[in-house]
RNA sequence: GCCUGAGUGGUGGAAUUGGUAGACACAAGGGACUUAAAAUCCCUUGGGGCAUGUCCCCGUGACGGUUCGAGUCCGUCCUCAGGCACCA
């Protein structure tokens, strides 16, 4: 054994050992309990960053711990390999996205391997590989057949700089999630996944995902946005048409005095046609549609509208209600039309005051009567109905149902449920993505590519245009193809799929990455699914996690997969911070993981990431902290070095006070680390416990240790256990020390140490004595001491007596093994 | 505005079921070793007090409450972070 800890040498040695022996390769083993552990796969951007390191170190601890606990652990890794940065880089370097991506994957794989992560690399997948996206295309066709995919013309979010359509989930505060530029609205044909069909189930199962953080579930619930209400039809005057609205306040129908339509609503233009308002409306609609989203409905945007020149009829009051086109009405939510009740909705109130429209109070607070003339804001609280015919005097909440039912019986609407969640538009006008397997026939329309012709391979021998525009529509040899149905010369779909599609099912494919008879091998799926523990950043709380849940349910209903939810347990890890801010190039506070590995070794980097904060919290990066982790490993090294000749020891029947103490420390630490890692994912406290143990062991004077059998044996047990406890966190140094300490056959197949509850018990207890809740003394009592004995010793303490002087004892509370509180007054 | 977290020493954090607040580490200060430095090791380290102790007082964002006992539970408020946001 070398006197000096040399991570560079030992890390290389053990990584090769694990790799050549294929120690992390797994297969189905029905004799063992399976454990599917997954970390979110990375986008191959070129180099790993500290966020990856943290994510994967956390996962590796869990994986190695579960292996040691006897589970059959599936721990795979792969690449989310399609996406825009590859295209941007290709344009910049006059290269090809595929080449750039593959180079990056090779580089990042090499970097990950230097961290010593316990992946089964035989299961590696890259989503840009035709063998992967073939099954995605196949699934697209199955979903199309099942009615879960459809094509529609829709107003979509469009990002000019990225030259692509964005899903609603990819728009953040009116701006593109990737480039941050304002998003505009544009009408376009595209393919949609019918995620709304699962809105209810996705929402309901939020209540059953006990292993998910509450805030992620809350975010998903809000995103789905279920609201109960009514749909109501308002007949348009002098027309056969009606306007349908959704409202959560059917109790206020009697107070509806006008109608607001979204500028996108087709009725705006059609109703105003031929009226004096035609040109005004046209101008207003044009302006609203070309305006960027932020300035139209963003914060502080002015509410504006124009009269469309026609009226509709309130089904309950018969009132003539002017129809307005209003910029704040969202076309995508509900029906794109809102019945306006100015007395009870602040937006309608503002609008009515601005344009001089009538206000009718229909809900009064319990203690007063509102007058439209004196109101300065809408009354949105609950109360009792007025001006509402037969419903007057009734409670507004109770009446919601009655009014909905009345409308239903009139054929003018009825109760309904509306969701904020909208279908997932997946068409992207990008090159570097999975082709949508559709052929557009001039005679038959869009026809799916037959299964035997899958995959539709993304052509790779192309020149990449500098404009950033997708080259696909210009590739005649690829685009032009006969219709699979009638043979007519047709065009392929040239849009590719949103890259979130690939990440919505990659965890399934890991169970059978090379299976070629279907998307999933039922046997593998049955054994491995679902993922027992998923680990990744909170930033995917809605997008990726909701899509994956949807895909899982769709796959289940297609009979491809068994489980109905993809991830049993979810751990969302915090960000890596430096100088108080997220690491980023623009801030210049980036730490390169590989430089750290060069300098300290992977074990130090791993240890720091795990020790400095619990996983779900942000981790503040400090150079001093890394030094501290490195120093600790050096201390452990020299501790083992000091005892390296303890190799052969006799088991001893004799016990000394010292050996007994060491064994107690050992078994207490085993218990603590096992619970912290296994049940709580608190790696920082587990490591702290190991540090405490090493501090205790360091205090043992080594002079007589080789002659004292009992001490010798206890020490060997302690050091062996300590190495085993360290091994999930810092596997390389643990393997090396294990070997140097005279133990055989690597650590990865070693069982996790067990603690003996008998050995943890103290002979003496330290009991805190309080007087009126304040600590006044500590007493040592025998383990067997009765409550009365404890009380007596407590009373005997001088300092306790001092505080009892002149008082009478009212009560004594004894907490077994911990504390006595003497209540005196 | 709504929802969800969080607020503890100079710093990161610990306190798992209401029971000794500050484990473990970092930083800082002092000491040992050394010709010297680095490395290493040892000691001190929440604030205050004096009578320097097995001492006392204060202290977990603020103010109340429940309790023998509150960092932990309840109420009101403040601050910060994240998510959603004209969602009818």
C-alpha cells in the first residue's frame, strides 16, 4: 500500500476493473427484487457541467447502495440527442448536426466514465439513432389509428429567431423558452397529441403519486387547470348562429350585459361583415393578431375592444347584449368567448366603465345592497342573488347547479368541465429531429407510412443551409415519394417531432434497448417497469414529466406497456450555485468538472457534491469545500495505512471497555448511514456520520492495538465497515482501501453491513434535567434505572436544588432515556 | 394577485415522532512540528455577563398562542426563491 493517496492511479485502475468485469451489466433475475433507478439523460451539448455531475453522483449513490442491499439494479444512461443546438453548431462550423452530436456524445461518455458511475453501458441509447426513432414513428402511427394524434390548422406560438412553432409548455411569460425572444401568433397546420383526453386521469393520479414532491404535483395540477362550470349558448340576433361560452359563474348569467370575443374568433369578422363596424373590426383584429403576445396580453397591457355591430340574447333575461371583440380574451381557453358580467368580474367591470356599458348587480354581499352607480370595483365574493327572477335571495354557490340545469333543460347549455391543458402540438419546422412518418397524397390526403417502410430515416448526406431553415422541404429526392395507398406521386411530411417526444418514452426503451420485434419487449417491461426512482432537475416539473405520464398511459391503452405511471418516486435535485448565482457562461462563474477531476480525482468531486447540501436543495460551490473533501479522503487513507497490518486477526471472545466502545461507534454509524441513504436520501448527514466515526477511530492510540485481541478485532471490524459505508459515495478509494486492507474480491458484489441492535445500546444514559423547561444539569444513570431512581438523582443535583429553592414541585415529566423536567412554582 | 417552498452562527448545513439548538464541515484566531514555508496535527470559535463555573442571561425572520417543554404544532405578519398569471 502506497503511503500517499493517489486518485489518478487508483481511479483509472478501478474503472477498468469494473468495465472489463462488466460488473454493472444487468439482466432479468427473478430470484432478486428489481430496482430501476434512472437519472434524466443529458442533451449532448459537448461537455458535462456541474449540474450533470451532481445529478449523476446522487443517482450513483442510490444505485450502489441498492446493489449492496441485494437488489437487481437497472441503471442506464443515454442521450437526448435531437435538438436545435446541433443545428446551430452545424451552421456555425459548416459541419453536420449528426457529426457534431456524435462527437459530443463520445466526449461526454468519456467524461462520465471518469466519474466512476455504475451504468450498464450496454444499454446506452441515443435518440437520434434510427433504431430508436423507428419505434417512435411506429408509435405515432399507432396513436394516429387510435385517434390520439390528429392534424389541425391552428393558431400557434411561433418564434421568429428559432424559425419554429412552440408548444404552450415551451412558452414562458410570452417568450420562447430557449432564446427568450417574444413569441408571435401564427396560423399553421400541424400534428397534435391528444393529451387532453387524459386530462382527468393525469389530474386524478396526482393524488396517488405518493413518492413525488408536493410542489411538482401542485405545478402539474395547476397546469392541467380543471375547472367546473357551465357552457351557455347566446343566440345572435337576426341570425341562426349562437355564441358558446364557458363560465365558472353560471350564477351570474342574469347580470351578463355584453359579450366579449377573442380577436381570433371567426365570428368577429363574420358578424361584423356588412355592418358599419366592418372596417373597424377588421383593423382591430389584424392589429391584435400581428401584435406580439407579450404586449397584447402581457402584464400591464391595456384592455381594448370594439363593438362588432351586432347583438346576442341573454337566454335567461332576454336582454340584448352588444357583442365586442376584446384583446384580452384568450382564444385557446374555453370557447374563446366570454359572457361579460361587469358587476362581478373585475376585467368586465373595467371594460364596461371604459366603454360605457351597463352594470347589473346580481349577487349582493350578506350585509349590504350594491348599487351599480357607486361601485368602484367588481364584487367577486359570494353572497345572495338579486335581479335573478326565481333565484332571488338564494345562495350564489348553491344556485350554480340549479341555473346550469335550467339552461340544460332549455337546450341552451348545461354543466361542463373545462381544462387549461391543451393538446400537445409536436410539429417542428426543424431538420434535426425524428421525421413524422406521413406522406401527403394529393388524392388521399395525409397517409401514414406503412410499418414495413419504417423507419423514415432522416437524410444525412445534405448540405446545411446558412439561413437556419430546415433543408428537408428542398430535398426533392427525399420528399417526393409515391402514396402508399394509391401510388400517386406525393410529398413526405417535412416537419419533425418535438424533441420532448423522444424523452417521453426513453425510460421504457432502456428495458430492452436492442429489441427489434417491437417498441417494448413485454417480458422486460413486465419485470423492470415502472422506474422505481427517478432523479433530475425541477425545471422539468411540467414539460417532460407530464408528457411522460401521458405517453405511459397511451402506451398502456395501446397494450404495449403495463404500468400506468412511469415514475414511482421522484427526487428533484437543486441547482449548483456559485457566488450566489446559477453557473452560466454569461456570469463567468462556471466550474469545469473535468478540471476538478484532474486535480482532485472523481471521489473528491463526488464527496463534495453529496456532502455540501441535501440533494433537493441548491448546492453552493466553494473551492474550500472541495479542499475539505479532499483532506478527508487523505485522512481516511492514512488511517487505513496506519492499521494496514491488522490484516489477520483472531476473533476475540474477550471484550474490553475500549473494544466495546469502538463496536458501539461502528454499529451506530452503520445504522445511521443505512437509514440516511436508504430511507431519506440524506447523503450529507450520512457522510457526516462517517466523518464522526473516523474522528473517533482516529483517537484510538495504536500502541497496544496489535497485542490486544479484543481491540484489534473491534478495530478491524470498524475499519472494514467504514470502507463499506463509504463505498457508494467514493467507490474508487473504497475499493483500493478494501483491497489494501487485505480483503478479497471487489466491493461491488459485497453485501451492505448489518448492525447489531444489541451493540448500539449504551450501558449508561445521559439524562438532561430541566427545571421549568430549562436545562439545569445532566445526570448519568444506569440503563436499568427506574423513573423513580432517575427523579431522585435529578433532584439530588446541586444546580437543580438551587432552582427549586423556595418552590413547590408541581409535576415531573420523564421522557425515557432522554430527559426529566421538574415543574415547580 | 394565486399556488408551493424556504428563512437556524462569519459560511454550507444538522437537530428523523414536540424533548440537551448549532452535529459534520468550511472560514477565522491561537499553538505544535519546521532554519523557513507548504502539508499535517492539537486547541478556541452563536452573542452577552461575571463570581471563569457541571455558572447565569439572551438567541432558530417578527409578534402572539397551544404545551411541563416549540427551530419543530397553530394564528397573524415580514422577507426571499420557484411556479402560474387578464384562464372567464
